[in-house]
C-alpha cells in the first residue's frame, strides 16, 4: 500500500501466532510497535486530533498543547507534524532524554517542568502550566 501521510499508517492487523505456549490455547502477539510512532498511542493521538478538528475548532496552522511523559507525546508530535500543526508537549524532569529528542526531531516544542505540585508530584504542575 502507498500512503499519503504518516498518520494514516496504523497497524491494526499484524498478528503473530505463538504456538505451543499453552496446550489447547491460541496465543497471538499484536505488533503495535510497528506503528510509525512506535506504540498504540498513535491511535489515541489520531483520534484526539480528529476530534479536535471536527469538534474543537482546530484549523490549519493551529496549535496543540498536551501534557505527556512518553508515547502519547510522540504520537501527537507525529500527527501534528503530518498535518501541519504546531505542537507543544509539556513534560517533567522524569521524562527520558530519548523521548524529548524524538518529539523535538518531529518539530515539537518541549517544555520541561521541574516544580513539584502541592502533592509533591509533577503532573499537577504540568497541568497548571497548560492552564496558564
């Protein structure tokens, strides 16, 4: 198949049968890791962006901002790059350098939060940053 955009390539039908693991039990391994963004989170990212385009007024040259510490951020960076949206991903100091580099290479603006919230965590601070 030939695709026009990387966000169209979602591997929903690649399975490997694993015989012999259990007697009288069929086991299949689904290959979500073969999605261009490397995980099942690409499906979530496509659904979020499709919904934002249909119902939230996301238009060409628009901007998406989201809090993520991993695969969803990579998925959103992939979809936004393919569709021409600016993407800002708010991460925290626990996010791996590899994840940050991948999102940056896809054109994302990555903002790292290291201020702890009232509960001593970082998620609340990431969400507060987005609300501001």
